[in-house]
C-alpha cells in the first residue's frame, strides 16, 4: 500500500479520482484489519485527499458564482475563472 500512498500526485488527481481514493481509504480503515502504523499513514493520506476534494469543490463553486445573471435571473454570460 505504501506505493499507492505516494502516487499519484495530489495536484494531478481529478476530484472524482481523489474522492474514490478517499472512499477506499475509509473502507480500509473501517474494516479494522489494518495495522496501527498503516492506519496512521492511511489517515494522513485521507486527510490530504479530503483537502484536495474541498479545494476542488470550492474552485467549482467560485466558477459557478462568476456566472452573470440578468434581471430575470437568467444566465446571460460568464466571466473566466480568476477574472475580477
């Protein structure tokens, strides 16, 4: 499992891949069959994955909030993410 913990790089993981990896870690930890040292390493990796998922969700939310609405509430355009 040690090689799975170091790869792939969190920066290159999609939200979906990070979420799947996090779910797999949770299942392993909940099974109770993981030695203590490995459980600690899994927990640390899970926390990194949780942070990555949170960052990706916040970025998506920011992009959605950039949508421009007209007076009737209809989307009339969008600003590129990061544009002020």
